[in-house]
DNA sequence: CTGTTAGCGCCTTCAT
DNA sequence: ATGAAGGCGCTAACAG
C-alpha cells in the first residue's frame, strides 16, 4: 500500500530532525556536505518523493502555470503549448492546460479552477469577450497573479500580451495577390467578434486601398473556419455578377474549401484564380496543390508568452508592467497563388 | 496585493468558526440551510477561492491526473487528450499533461514530477521500453496509484491498458489491398521497438499468408513516420528488380511521402499502384487524392482510458485489477486505394 | 447543528 | 551546522 514516506521518516532513520532533511533538499541552506549526501542517499533508498503540494502550501508558490486555450486539437494551439512548455519546464514550472471549446462559461470556470489550484500565473488565448469575462480577467491580473494573453487578447490596460500582427498578415497576403495580377480579390472573413479576424480584414482593406483597388462589400464573406463553410462561401462568390479572381481566406480550412469548390467548377489554380490561407496548417504544404498561407510562428509565440510571464513573476510585484509583444507574420508563397514559378 | 482570503477570514466576519465555513463548502455535512447560504454568499462577496492545495494535502487526494504523451502537437494525441479531459473534468479531475518527446530520460522525469504533484493517477502512452522505465512503472502501479496505458503499452502484469488492435488494422489494410487486386504489397514498417508497429507488421504478414501471397523480406522497409522517410523508402522499393504494386504504410506521413514519390515517377494511383496509411490524420481526407487510412478512434481511446482510471480509483485499492481494453480499428477507404468507385 | 482540536508534509525563523 | 516550534489552509473526528 502507499505508505507515503515523509521527511520525518527519513529523519527518524538517520536520527536527525526533519528540518535538516528539508535543508538537504533545498541546497541553499548551510548544511554539511556529509549529512547532505547522506540524507539524499537514504531518501533515495526509501523511495522518498517530495510533496509539492505541501511545499506549495508552505511557500505560497505552486510552480504551476495555467494555460487556457480554445481547444488543444488544433495544430496552432498544440504548437503554442509546446513552446510554452519547453520554456517553462526548465525553470521548474509545470503547466496545467484547460480548454474552453469557445464557451464563455467554460472559460470562466477554467479561470476559477486555475486560481483554486493556486497557479502562479495564467496564459490565456481568450475565446470570448463578454463583460463578465473581461472584468474577471481584469481583476485577476490586477489583484492576484500575472496573466498574459497570447494570440487572442482583450484590450485591457496593464495586461501583457504576445500576438502576431494580424493586420500585417492580411496586408501581406492581399498585396501578394495583387502582385500576382489579381484585381478582384475576395476575402473569407472570420468571426468579427475576435480581434484577430477583424485585423486580418483591415489589413486586406488597407492593401486594396494602397493599391488603388476599390473595396467591394460583396467580396467579403463571413464564414466559419472550416472546409464546408469555405466551399459554400466560394460558391456564393462565384455566383456573383462579377465574380472575384482571388481569395484571401482568414483560415486555412476555409481556403481548402475554396479550392475544392474551384476545382469542382474547373477553375484553374493559380492560372485563373489564386488562393491564400492563414495559419500555415500542416496540410497546406502537403497538398499536391500546396496552399499559400501566413505563418503565425506558434511555437515562438508560446516561448515568448512564457518569457513574458517569467519576467513578470520575477519583478517586484508592486511594479505592474505591461508588455505588448507583436510577432511578425511570414507569408509562405506556395502553388495556390504562385504564377511565376509554376 | 494578493491578500488571500481564507475560511478564517470569512469565519471571523460571520462570527462563526472555520469548521462551519468548511462544512458549508462540503455540502454533505449537516449544516443549516441558513448558515450555509449565508457563508456561501459572503464568501462570494469577499472573493474567496478554495485552496485546492491545502484541501489536497489534508485529504490525501489531489484530484489531479497526470497524462504522459510523446508529444502534444500530433493530431492523434491531442484528440486522445481531449477525450480524457472531457471524461474526467465532469468528475472534478484536472489533468496535467507532460510530453516525453520520445526521450526516455524525460519520461522518467515526468513520472517523478507527477508523483511529486501527488496526482491520483497516471495515464501514459510510453515512448520507451528500457528496463528502468519498466521497473519504475511497475513499482508505481503496484505501490502507489492507478496507472493506465493507452495506445502504447508495456506488457506488464496487473496494469490496465486501452489500445486499438493494431494487428487487425494491419490485417484489414493489407486484405483490402489484396481485394483491390494488388499482389505485390510492400509495407513501410515503423520503429519495431514499439509494439504498435510490430503488430501492424504482423497483421500485414498474416493477411498475406491467409491469402496465399508470399511474404518477401525486401518489401518491408523500416522507416521513420515522416514524409521524407516515406519518399525515400518508396524510391528504394521502386528500384527493386520486381517492384511492388501497393504500399501499406504504418504511418500516414510516410504514406504521403510514398504518394509524392509515386507521382514524381508518374505512376497512376490507384490504377497502377495503391496506398493505404495508418492513423487517419486530417490531411489524409483533405488531399485531392485522398489517402485511405486506418482510424484509431483517438477520442474514444482517451475517454475509455479515463473510464478505466475512474473504475480503478473507485474500487478497494487492495483489490488490484487488470483490464485490457482493445478498440477495433476502422479502415477508411479513400481514393488512394479505391479502384471500384474511381 | 456548531465549536474545539489536531494534523496533512513542508519550510523557516529562532535558538543553540 | 543542527534542533525546536509554529503555521501555510483546510477538514475530520470528537464534543457538546
């Protein structure tokens, strides 16, 4: 049976006191090398395991960091998490991952759960922007522990964030399509309640106007970020009086749907129609007709978010700091929009 | 500043004792409805958060469950985790995810970390099968907490597991290729130190012999599970005196590599060559030439693993039980191997 | 139904 | 360099 062995057990065996055993494990204290190694050895032999819970309770520091994402079964978030983990684990932090499934209630529950677990910080990609979520996040950040946004942020004062420049991403993609000779560029826009999608749309608009191309309302279709939605949106676009000759999609999945629809209609890509997606999902480069996309550097984003947390936790907690890190998006030109090298 | 509020703070304010406050939060105890709701209300107003760490320490139960996977940025494992989470979260468990990156040292570290964190159980997909890992796992399982294997197991007595029938998966895939008229079927075999890959190879062999097809050593190429390795292996196969007319790949990524190589050599798929992968990665159905694959039902696997854990934790701990759940693989026939409906 | 007491495992002054 | 004592926040007897 369990028979958990504690520092008292090993103290008794060595005829010393628990305090000494404790000191042996927290090397900083002054303790003779002899007893130190003796303690460590016997602890090992007795199969002793430090109880992090007790440690955390006593120290007021759990070494847990909470990570909240919409979902984990997405290449993007999985890579962000990987980045976070790699950065944090070497510093002795363990991460606890929570998923919201884009549900506001779950999001609030997750925050509560993490606070209950006494995490030392929270890294969050927000799903929702209700007033309630906003006020809870504001309160957590200003009263308790460091909270850092990544990818999807709320614009709240005093809260740090690590994002990519979605505006620039949208701009680059659109500009590229213009350079390829496309003049009637449509946009599959995502959920406009999320700032990232708004920014991509704005980048698209700016690129058009900078290039003296008229913005047409009818060329912007709001779609979910999945294949089927992309297909339907494209069908709609192709049915217009004056159909577009290119699509910049705010999501790779919708871009794939667009391509499927175009193929069904026997429209040649990229000769007669160009497509650019967003997110650099693995399949975009696997396709025979590889899909141009905007890389968001998810792993680097995670690493950066972790670094900001570490800075935050190490400074004097009275001195709140706000750090807004904005990563640069990278346009990956592939077959779906490359007329030169085709 | 933090100013953590405890049950004592709210007890003082209400002029009652901390025990009563505690009881209010653990509804089972006998306590008057009046005080109960009073406590809950004021606790809420004071922004009180239960300290799960203290609770866990006191109760000897953390409500944490550790999950160890090779990596999280894989569709398969992400979905397994999702299944685990959905099953466990409703029961009040929080999961802590660790990645091994297929590194034996990390694997052992992860186990230690989780034990230190006082998890109530460990769900693990093993990366490695060294003697050391084996003995640690054996020891954890028999002396401390429930440990359950999923997908990748070690064959140790008394330890439960949830896996899919990889043998059958290999058999189904190969049999299907035979039915499509292929007679010279090659196999891209994975790391044979992992049982899952051994089983897939064995299923392949059995399907051949059941159909009176001679097994040829030269048709089995051991490759890593990535695109490049699949390409190279296929190049090698095509260079044989008597090259194959089909490939059953133990990995979807290698299958994709195979297809890329075949296309470069202008070999028509599926007319002149059929390919079947394993894992049902998202891209397999996204491709224009969609790839046949074996579905491993990752989400269900995760749910099942969680359920087995819950059973284990709820029975008398003296009574160790071993439960081997084997899920049935599902062959998904797509364009890369479908000669009938093409 | 509520108060009192003790202790989960650990660390950290304060002594010595 | 080590021992003694108290407490982190909570709950579970045991009283009453």
